[in-house]
C-alpha cells in the first residue's frame, strides 16, 4: 500500500493523518517519544542557550496532564543527530520514509507512541510539484514527520525576532501534527462540544487554537506565532480542545 503524505503547509494547511488514536487514552501508554534528526544546514532553531522544544513539551505535556505518560523529546540542539548523507532539493514522502528507515531508532509499541522528525534542507515534493509553501508533512500513521528548513526560515525572516519566530514556527507545526495523531479534532478523540471545523477536516473552529486550519500563506502562521506565543511555555489549545482531551482521559 502506498502511503500518501499529508501536507502540513504553512499556517497548518493540511490534510493530516487520519490515524486512529487507539491506545493513546486507554491507560496502556506510558511514553510519548519524539526523536529528531536534521540534515546538514537544516538544524532547527533554538533559544539563545541552545534549548529547544519547550513549547512542544509544554503543550503535549498538557494533553497528558494527570496521567502517567511521560513526554520524551530532546531539550538541546546539541543532542540531536546531524545526518550528513541527506541531500537534495526536494523530498517526496517515499524519500522521507527512506531516511526514517535508515536513521530511525525508536518505533511505537503497546506502551510507547513514537514519532520520528527529520529536518531537511529542501522542499516537499508532493509527487507532481515542489511545494515552497509546505512547512512539514506527516506520513500516514507511520509517525514520520518531515520538516522543511527553507520554509521555516522564510517564516522566521518575516518576524521581528527571526530566530525565535523560526523556532516557534517549527514547534507549533510539530504540536499541530502530533495532536492530529493523538486524536484531535474528532480524529479519534470524541468531541465534547461543537467546535470541529468540518469543512476543513479534523480542525478546530477557534482562530486562537493551534488546531485551527487556515488556507492562507506563510503570513498566517507568522501572525499566529507572534500573536499567540508569548513565551516558551504557552498552552496553545483552546478550552474546547482541552475539554475533549480531558474527557477522553476521564473515560478510560
Ligand atoms: Zn491539521
Ligand atoms: Zn481547539
């Protein structure tokens, strides 16, 4: 079976993975692990002291608040693996999967939900064209997420604080995509109120929520990042999405 990548364009334009969230909320999960590699010249932006993924940790941690699930994601750029054998101008989903097949060290099990994130120094190739508007892609329910460094840098370049904007653009994209895989919005986790933007798939109707879908350009994501992210520990879900998650935990 060919797995079609779901493009997560800038501003979260995506036809994201419809993978089942079974297991995420049944009490058997003890760890959510996110492994990150980067190709030469595609190193993710960090804070001045080299820390990364505080925002991912805070947000995915919030989704498992009150449970015994730990979120395992690197906290320093210096601990990420540089891939010197990944080159190319653009990458198809199959090519990203081939990188994962070679370099991924952790896969999901009955107790661990694992993601493999790879930053490449090139663009997404959707099979017919090179997509200069796509920040990241999630490949089916393989847990493989490709991140496109030139697009992330472009989003950052329009911000007043380019490095910080890049970092948050990258981290918000990861949070959005992982949250789809976990089950938002109505993607395995049941709704507790009418907040699904059904016209746009598994997204939230609130413009203030990280699960909001917008079909605009890089400017939309930049605006979201600048407007919503005030520090590295902001919870970016609205109350409706959090209520869905908390209800799923309560029912297990
Ligand atoms: Zn989405
Ligand atoms: Zn929401």
